[in-house]
């Protein structure tokens, strides 16, 4: 795949992250796609590019997601904290 397609794919994933609530999931795949564009520019084959995209994205997700959520102050409440709470659907 051409490097510019990886950049477009990465930008698209970053935009998906902006419009979806919470989670910090697509961010790491967007960054992985943009970093894979560099691998593509180096002349790697298509199979290696997809492998690099997968490895880079999963490593970023596994290593940085929790730390970034803690830094931003996001936390998933325990089930015991929300049992019995009332909600209003809008």
C-alpha cells in the first residue's frame, strides 16, 4: 500500500477517535497507521506493512492506553459503584 494511503487511513482513525466518546482506542491505530507510512516509504512490502501496522498499534495500545487514561483522569467505575444508580435517557 502506498505511504499516502497509510497517512489518510491514520488521519481517518484519528478523526474517528475525536468523534467517538471516551475509550482511547482508535488513537493508537491511527498513530500506528501513520508510523506504518514511514515503513512504506522505506520500501517494505505489503505483507510487512500490515504486520508492522498490527504490531505497532497493539504495542502502543498495550503500553500507553492505561497510562494515558490515568493521566487524563479517566476511570471505569466498578460494577458495585453503579448498581442501584438511577439514570435518565436523553
